[in-house]
C-alpha cells in the first residue's frame, strides 16, 4: 500500500487556555511522529487551507462568519471551545488536510492517508463550534468526496465521544454511512442506538453506545457483529476514520479500557474491509486523544497498520465483557429493518 501523512507545523499555533486538554503538546507529538516517518523515507505533505465553498457544504454561512470573527483574537465559543489569534487559520488547514487525503485517493498519489490535525472536528455542527472543534474536518472531506463523484462513503468514528456534528450533518444523506462506537451516556449526550437517521438517510447512521469500562474484547465483538458486516453490505467507495484515541485505557477524559494493540486491531479490520470494497482506500483524520504517551503510540501503530503491518495481539486481561453484548442487542433492535446483523 502507498501511505502518506498530511501535517503542518502550524497546527502548533492553535493555543488553548492553560490546563485545557486539547493543548499544543498534542501537536508536538504529531510532529515527532511525522518527522520519524519522513526520516524512514515516508511521504508527508503540507495541507492547503479549506476554501469557503468547501466548508459551506457542511457549515452554514452564519457559522463560518462566527469563526471568521475570531481571527486574530482569543475567544471563548463555549465552556470547552476556545480560540487563540491564529486558530481560525489553523482550523482552515485542518479541514484542508482532510480534503487533501481525499484528493490523494482520487489522484492515486496514495492508497492510505492519515491527516494528523488539530483542532479536532467531529463535534462541530452545521451551525456551531463545540467540544474543542471549530470545523468538522472529516465531514468537510466526505462532502468533498461526494463532489468528486463518489456515491458511498463510510465514516467510522472510534473516538470515545459521539461525533454529534458528523451525525447531524449527514443524518438524512444515504450516501454517507456514519458509524460511531462511543462511551454512553457521556459527552455530548447524543449517540443513542435509536438514532438511525431520518428520511432517505434512515439506517445510514449506526450508533454503538457502550458502557464505561469497555475493553479490547468488547470493541472487537461489536466490530465483528455490527460494524464490519454493515460496511460489507454498504460496499463503500472510500473508508474514512475519525481517529480519536481517547478510548485508550490511559486517557484522562474517559473511562474505556482500549489498549494500543486494541486500536491497531480496529484499524486493521477497517483496512481489510477497504481492501474488499474500495482498493484499500482509507483516509484517517485525527480527533481526540489526550494522554500524550498513548497518542504517540496509537499514531505510530495506525501508520504501521496502514503500511501493511499485522495488528498485534491484544492482552488477555482486556477480554470481552457483558458491555458488548448489551450494545449489540440494542443496535440489532434499532437497526434490524436496515441491515442484516
């Protein structure tokens, strides 16, 4: 597989208030991972800013105007989401990096791409920023893929938080299948199994809410029983990953118990699905992940899997629990009319 990374040192210029989890040090970790990749001869490219037209496919004019007004200023958009003077321009590059991953696929410059970006994006809704997110990077990129002629794009979001923004943006669109595994109930409060989409989009939102404490085995169970079978039935032309690593056992913001090998296992199963349906084409865009050690390890393992490495075996200590059985039963009850699961 041809693998490329997308990153800009400017991602370090988005500065949040002291003590904020989405801190500059996350960008420094990303830069170290990219530099090590380049030293091994790997391909890495700088992103371009997303254009207003590209952003406007998923965000309202009002929202874009609000973010534009933060340029050059430190602004608190909500209790969790803040900007520094350069944040608007950095966020444009983050959305542009996700777009760049899609364009690399279409132009056959890479088969698998990882955009290492901040700020993250999956909480940003059509009308508002929230949850550390200004623009919805993965949604902007998926919408761009549709304009390039793709008709079936799947977004798998394994961040520990539900991607409310991505869900609502595509809630009525059958061309984009949104699948989320997340701790529930938890921030932002959305992501019930019964939220399945609306109108022509009914069935094309698949939420897998799991209780706190879910392990590698639990995640493997729900991927085997739900996520991969639905992807196989959808037959995507592009696989996108909202790559949040805050379900990791070390992460300070959540209470899941996924290990680094567990994340690699999930990524490998998605790569295998992409091999079956879309010539291996995968674009991953970073979301959360707030323990720096875990973030670095998960970024490295994801890139390694993209580059063809086998996923390492997970620890027997993180086997399945009743949490996955409960989640699988809830999803089957909600989705049984739409998918064979």
